[in-house]
C-alpha cells in the first residue's frame, strides 16, 4: 500500500508542478486519494518521509484563505529527484523511475527488519 501511495505521490507532484500549482498537502492529498482510491492522511505522509527522508521535503507555509481573509498554516510537500543522483541509475532509467525503485527496495528492507 505504501508503494502505491508513493507512486501516486510522485505522479501528483509531477502533475502539480506541470500545472504550476503549489504542492500543498490538501492538493496532493486529493490527487492521491483520487488515484489510489484510498484515504491518504498525514500519517501516510510521515511513513513515506521516514522511508525516503532525503527525497521528500516538507515545509510549513502560510496561505491566505480567501473566504476568511486570514492566513492559514499548511504544508508544502516537494519531491526531490536530485536526491538519488548519488545512487547509480540503471541504463535508460529516469530520476523518477529510480526514485520508485529505491523506495520499493527500502520499503521491502524496512518490512523485513525485526521489530
């Protein structure tokens, strides 16, 4: 399930970047829930961040709420493809496919470790 969330997360951040929108948690959450057909929460984001801490960057930002004209705290979530530059990419592999491969390897390693 985490691998599916990571794949949807990667697709969502790419789509939002191409669209020119900010990658805030509510935007990403809605997109991931639509793609995965499952609920995506802050705890899922924390699990993704735990497995890939160098690739997922979370910043606290303030956004202006149009309905109340107040500033509202939010999270900006970015995926750094350059984080896997140090890891050898396979021939013909893009940065995003390398991220997916590395995430799957780390998730499997995490599940195989004893508690």
